[in-house]
């Protein structure tokens, strides 16, 4: 409940309580507060039990903590049925980027060597790096799917 209170803050609260309530009233105040907290816990547990009974046996594994969005999402992402851990562990970004870089550099060197050989051999392959100035007669312009 009070996981984020440090030892210095706890000592400060105790000293403040002794100063405000006095040493003779402090034990009774602690008893009253602990009794109230116990009653609130009992009330919340009985309310949870009533809700579970009303929901029926289909919701026997229902946890009220799952209603917190952070807990719900964390539980769903940690679910082994989805296979997200295998995907996350199997994906190496550095390796993928290295493969892409190698592929791009290999294509550039292949394209430059093939363009020089294709232009000299005249094998009929189209050089995509050169831009033509004019279309031949009765020739349609190339279709660009991304432009439409």
C-alpha cells in the first residue's frame, strides 16, 4: 500500500503524529485507524465475493486488478498463445538492417555492371536509370501506379 514511502518520510510522519495527537492519545488513534482500515478491507472483500457469485462460474478466474488498463494490456501482451515473445526474440534489428544494406549495395553494384554490359551488348534489357528525352511515335508513356 505504501511502497513508495522511504524511511526518512516514515520517521517524519511518526514525529508529526506525536506532535499533533500527543503521546497519550496516539495509541488510541493508531487502534482506531487500524480498525477502520480492517473494516474497509473486509467490506471490499465481501463486495468482491458478492460480485463473483453474481457473475457465475464462467468468471471464476476474473480478477478485479485486470480492470486496470495497464494490467490488462500487460497481461495480454505476456500471453504465450499470441507468440509475441518468439517474434520479439527472433527479430534482430541490427541483422535485418545489415541484410538490407548488403542487398542495396549489391544491387547498386550489379545494376552498374549490368547497365554497362547491357548497353554494350544490346540484349534488349531496359535501363531504368536513364531517362528518355522523347517517346517514339505511337508509343504510350509508361504507367506509374504510385502517381495515380
